[in-house]
């Protein structure tokens, strides 16, 4: 058994062929050890060269709805009103933790697919997520902020 890193497509193909040959190895044998090491090396190569992108939570919800034959109305017990469901599915509103929990239990979607950076609402370019304080906002529109004046 000669173990070396899988660095090229040719080495990847050769490792896959060898893995196929070793699939019937009995546990605890030298062949099963070789199989385990090769699988680890191929997994590392594939993770570097073929990374999997985490899907957008809304895409996951839509996919699950399609698979289960659900409508938007079916999401209302998990998300809220019809308007709230629409906001979530169009990306105008982020999922909240209670929504994520209910979707996880109701649609059997893994939590890691519902949580993450992709769960934030989509914003127009240049649109800040933070609102300016009311006094600063009024001042920027030409209103003077006077303290203690009635």
C-alpha cells in the first residue's frame, strides 16, 4: 500500500478506481485500512477542487415545498401571516429563530441549511441595514434639533 496525497485529476481517477476495487474489503483488514485512507484523501481533494456552496435558505424552503406539494398557505403556521410568508420567500425579510425552528420541525429541513449568512434579507446595493437615529435623520433633512426648546 503506497499512500500519497491526491493532487491531480489523474491521481483522483486512479484513487477512485482503487476505491471501487476495495469496496468489498472486510473490516479490520489491510485492504479496509487502505480504503479508509483513500476515501479520506479523495474527500480532501474533492473539497478543494469541487467545493459545495451552501444553498440559500429560501431556495431550500421552496425546494422542500415543491417536494412535499405545499403551497404558501401551508407555511403560514410556521412563518406567520400571508404577507410575512411573501416577505420571506421574496427575500425582503430574514428568517427569525422561532421561524427557523418551526420550519425545521414542520418541513424537516436541517437547521444548518436554514441558518447562516444567506438567511439575511437581500438589500439593494448601497442600502444600509442600520437606520440613522431620528435626530440625525431630521438634521440631514434640514430640520434643526433644539434641546430643551418647546
